C-alpha cells in the first residue's frame, strides 16, 4: 500500500477514534505504536490481517521491548500501551468494513472425563439449562468425584455421610447462597447417576441444603435524598457522565434492575409514542413504561453527544473504549460506587439493586398500591415487594443477638450424636435455638429412661417422651416431633448406627387458637387495677408502664422485657428493638406514652441501678423482670379485671395486647378511609415482620371492623349506582 493510501486509511481511523471521544494525545500515542507495528511487519514480510490478533501483538511487543527491558516496569507499561493501540486500530478497521480475524483466540476446551462428558450431554438434552448453570454443574460434579476419591469411595457406592461431609466442606469456605446453589447442582448429578443406572437409590432427596432466610440479608435501600445526591454528583460535561446519568436515572425512576437496563436496545425507545420497553430477564416478559421527560432528555443527550459510533450493535449503553461492546453489570456497580463515594454516601453494600429497592420504598411511602408496585417491579408475588419496603431508610446499627451462646453439653447415651447433629444443622445456617431446648429435654428424659429400661430402643423412647406431658398443646408436641424427625433422619445417615424410625403420630402443624380481642375499655380497666399492686414499692408503676408500652406500640412481650435503658428515648419518643426474629428496628410512639414512661423511670431509677446496659423493666431482684413473673402477674391482672378465669388457658394472654394494637390501628385507618393495601406494609415494618403475611395474623375481624367495612362497601356501591343512573 502506497503512502497516500496509508494516509487516507489513517485519517479514516483517526476520525473514527475522535467520534469515540479519544483525546488527541491518546490518538498521537496510538499512531506512533501503529507506525512501529507497520515497520515491524514490513521488515519481516508479515501479512497485516494475520498479525492483528492477540497472538500477533504479543509477538510484536516481545520483539520491540527486547531483552534490555525484560521484566522491568517500563517494559510492562510499553507492552500494555502497544496492546491497546494495536487493538484499537484493529477495531477501527473492522468497523470501517475491513475483514480481520477474531482478536481473541478461542480458549482450548478442557477435555472432560467420559462420565462428565456424558453428564454434560444429558443435562443439555433433558433439562435445557443455561451455559453458566451447566459450567457450575460440571464443576460441582468434578469436586464431588474428587471428594469421593479422597474418601476412597467409588462413584457407584456413595454413602449419605459422604454427601454430608461434602456439603459441610463447602459451607466452611463459601457463603450460604453459594452452598445452596452447589447443593442444587449436586442433586442434579445424583439424579443423573440414578437415571443411568450407576446408583440404585435416589440420593438426591438426601442432600441437605443450608437454610436461606430472607431477613438474613436486609434489602440494600438508600434514602431518597442519598439517591438524589448521587445523581447530582455525576459530571455530565465529560464522558461517560451522560451515559452514567441516564443509567442511574433509569434505575431510580422506574426501579429497573441492572440486567433490564443492559438489555435495552435502540428500538426499545419509542420516541413517537413516548414509551420505553423493557424485558424482564427472568420471566422474559416485556413491559411498556411511560418515557418521562427527565429520562427522555437524559437519553437524548447521551445518544446525541456521547454514544460511540458502533454500527454493529443495537444495544443502547456501550463501553467508551474500543471495542464498543455493551456495558456489563460489573461496570454499572463500579460506577455507582464511584459516584456514591464522590457524593459522600456511605453504605456497606451498594449497587444497582439499591436504587431498585429505594424506588419501591418511595412508591409505597407515597401511598401506591403494593400490588401495582409489585407488577411494575416484575415480581410474581406481592410478598417479594413487601420484603423491600419495611425497615427502609434508617437501618439500626445496634443489631445484637439477644442471649448468650449455649455450651451444647449432653449427658445421655447418645450425647455425641446429639452434639454432632446440632453442629451439622448450624453449619447449614439453621439457628436451632428452640430445637436445642427440645434436644436437651429429650437428653435428660433419655438418661432416666435408660435407667428404668435396660433393654431400651430409641424409637420407643422418642414416642414415650412425646407422650410424657399430656397437658401440652398438640401444636407444641408437633414442633418437638419435627425436631426428633430431623434427628432420626440424621442418625440413619451414620454408618455405625442402626436406627429404626418410629411411627410418628399425626399431629396438627398449625394452631387453631383465636386471639382474644381487648377493647380500649378493657385496657383502661387493666391499667386501673395496676394501681393496687405493691411489693416492691414501684410495682404499680412497673406493670402500668408494661401494659401501656405493649398496647401503645404493639411490640412483642419478650421484646419489652429485653429493653435496656439505652433503648428507650423518651425525649425523642422512640424505642430501639434489638434483633429478634431476624429484624432490629426503631419504634416511635406518642408523647402521652413518653410522659407515662418518664413517671415510671423516676421510680425505677430510685429503686435499682440504672446504667445504660441495665434492663428497663426490673423486678424484685433489681436486675431484670423474669418472663414467668411478668406472665403470672399479668394473668392475675386479667383475672381481676374479669377478662380471664383464675385457672386455665381461656381468656387473653399478654401477647393479645399486641393483637389489640394491630386491630385498633386497622380500625382507625378504616375510619379515615385510607387505602389499607398501601398502609399494611407500614404496619408490618412497625411491628417487626418480614412481610405483610405475618401482619395479617393479627387482623382478625371484630364487630366494629365488620361494620366499618360494610359501610365502606355500601358507600362505594352507592356511588357506582349513582354514576350508572346519570349515564
């Protein structure tokens, strides 16, 4: 090619680079390396098309730097600059219509063992899994084969204990969600082994995966003021400011996920109709959203002034550097963290989903219907959306797990097995706090049972323990039986034991107990009776404050007894509830309750030590108020008020004060005529529930609620009938 042709070629490439926002200084550096590459190719009589590849540029850089600069930082920088220059040159030529080979050579595929090769084809033929999932499945299958090889076990003879130890090894070095995904891949491999006749039993059902709690990873929500600060921190006068502003505005305005923004194409923006089309990556469903003016202006500025001149792709958002490929989710996360740091917004975990969660919280706060917000976000169930809304703007930082760790010591004939069973369950993410109490009680029962019956059997001992307390509720016995079922399932996996599982009784799994409704008059009567209490001197103020705090805030009975002095701020009228059932929260209350608590505090400070870590409610021991003492005292107060008999379980419980709070709040909203669907997430967050399903338990219909609901329905139909008559 003559000099004139080279000059025209260079000019075309330079123009292409300038449209891609490369600076003149960078272009000059790139051209110097391109000209050196030409000299290198001409001296060795090499074809340019063959050398414009990753392998070719590596040969060029190694030849140019030579042994004089080998291993030095200058050589590494020179190689990197040369690589970028030649790569940008090849991308520009390809965009201008020249035919060039692929820059990256395809990596050599690793030869799989015959078993894994057959497994890969089986998964592709029968399941149609994604390529990423298939790679993970093959990796887990290879790890499991290596695990069996270390145990000197053949693939045809795996034992249940081998599955358990493999999962425990994964749990020791991986996060809980990752272990759960690996357990799913392990089940797929075991089903393949059974389907191909290599294993007789269906071992897939025996894989015990870790438990994943939704509340263990709270939603990554930002305050809306922080979202606006991040958007304002983006400098749109320099690339890639216009692109990043448009992306973050889409995330915050519509609640789109990163994958939905990355999937946007040029044809998805309908400028004529003012519509933006997005595709749900999970459900493959398209949704049409209104193209709001701020979003339209941001997209117009990006498309007109900053989008690279990439003609081969229709993706909306592209990288700013050659090759102009679609931007990745990792790049979005990196840019969000960069702008959050510039704006001074501190968060432990921040990414695209933080904007999505903030959008959901803002919509619900504004009174939007939860079902509508759920459909906009693309959730199949409203419970997924309700999880994003509670506890949003101010996540408490003082989150401590109440209670002390237990020593897990057992003394019965199967003490070692009980200990390893608890360790196994907790390694998989199960708390097993209540189950530990049940196992300790079973261990004590078993010690006495063995002494009475020398020729004992474990299955008979389990049934005897379940029937040893005839006065217990059937649901409580069912919960203990569930723990024993898990224990027997674990014992049957151990190779050194031969365990016969008992014939478990059929017990109810849900309580049929109906909460007792306490009216406002009942609570007033209860508070009046508290004045007759004495010993210790401030006992009347103690139980009056306890009843009022339960009824006026709806916190749980145990949460109230665990309050410490530092958790009660009467000046700001707010309580801090420590982590309980997975959620810590702030609970604001009315000033009238603050005045009553101040009166109680005056007497409480004079009676017992009042340090920051001291309990807010204290009894005769001046340290705390035992649950049994508080429960029996409230039982007596209910009886004196005529709400409960002296003996038996009929009548209200302390927990029914929480139920009364929820019903009173719902009644007030009915009277105000507000949208209950929009307000239920508020009540759920206030009461410390993970979602609104837990709140609905307390909202039993009362005569007043039924009357208010009937009146609202009557007004609505009367209005509809009037409109029909006028029409």
